[in-house]
C-alpha cells in the first residue's frame, strides 16, 4: 500500500479546503470509497425519449461541471499549457461521491474517514478496485462548482493537483441542508480532532466536495472535447492518451466499423455519428502487438429534431468499452 502526504488549507472562516498531495516518488496521487445513502450519478446511457420538441440532453450535474471547469483551467494555464484534459472516470466519481456524503452524514471534514476505519483516500480507492495512485482535493461551504474550483485554484497545493500529471478524475458532491455545527476537522490519520490545527464541532458547512485524481499504469484514456457535457457540432476534438513510442491509432462510432489505422498523435479531429443524442467514440492505440482501448461520450445537440437512435454500446466504468444489447 503506498504511503501518502497531505496538507490542509483554511481559506475563509466558513470555507474549508483539503488537499492530499502525490505519493512520494510516484505520479501525483490519492483516493477513497464508502457506501453512503446518497444518489451517485450514473454514467450509463439513458433511454431516448420521443418528443415533438428539439432534442435537449439532461443538464450537466455539479460533478460534471467541476470536471469541465478543471479541464478549462488545464487549457488556459500559463506554464507548459495547454495541459492534456483529465478523463472523467465513473469509479473515481463513485468514490468521491461516497466520501462527500460520508463527511456530511458522519459530521467530519477530512481526507481520513473516521466512520470507515480512518481510511485514507488511497485505501478507499484501492478498495473500490482502482489500481493507480491517487490525489484528492476536498472543500466544504461552497454552493457552486465555480466557487469550489476557484477556491482550489487559489491554493497552491490544490492547484498542483488540478494542473498535475494525472490522467483521470472523478468528483463527488453532497448537499446537506440540515447540516449542524458539529463538524470535526481532522488533519491526521488518528481521526481525532484535538491535534494542532484541528477543531471539533465546527460548521455547519452544508456543501461537501471531493475530487480525486488518478493515473493507472498501461491505461490510456480517450477524451472528447475536454469532457464537455454537450456540443452543437458534429465534429469534435479528441485527446488520445498513449504509451511512449505508440505506433498508430484508429477510431469508431459504434465499435464495429473502424477508420483506417493512422500514425499515433495525441490530437485528432473526428466526426460523430449523425443526429442528436448521446454519442460514443471508441479508440484503439497500437504499440507493437499491444492494443489499448478507450472510449468517451458526449451529448450531441443542434442536428435537428428528436434523438435519432441510442448507441448500441456503452463505456463501462473503467473507460474501456464493451458491447451491450441494443
């Protein structure tokens, strides 16, 4: 089990922000899951709905909005930029959602979860099946995704995670309207609230946020339009992660009919399947005899009329892909 370091920054009296820094000697990393009675956003495909009105996708969740804003920051930063976008990964989102819910329901604010054996982000991520090292930002008290990302960007440690060398991310959000002034601020893995810098019975904070960042060895995601929720265009920009020395790559809109193999590049312009609706792009990156698979999804709007069809494939929770029944 990797060891990890973390720091905490108190930015405003009623707004807290936590940071877990990278595992020493590894790419930046930290994480954590726990079952909490809270609805976790599903990244699976909804059923198409017939309508006489122009097609409109469901609104972006707060979790999705944070991912978009973080990838925007990675595109407009000033050093070595634009940086590659993070892939929005379902398993990291589930872990983050669970931790945000646990902080609210179990009355603490920390990277360590006293209701789950004082588990660390890395321990919770590993328990969820994530095989990479992870990093974690946390915040409480902000009502909107924009305010949360702005707070993190104003803190050097949190900003380092947002602009770090990870490939994948997931965000958790929990709103507890009846939050009470009984929140323990925990900085250390003993999970009490009496050490230097810690406080007991603080708050209420009402809004709880967690963002995990991770990188898995030999996993190379595909990202459409820097993880925008929707696009009014049939042509999209892809970011294609690949191993050093990758030979070539190819793409598909259905996982069956593929483009020709072409020389590997991190950037690719691609045409989505026709019509409005949730669209999938599949990728294969070849390095010698090894092929790395990826996929991503985006809502296409503005093509006119109702959704034409539902994709016959779905990206699974690990951003690979598998066939599902039409």
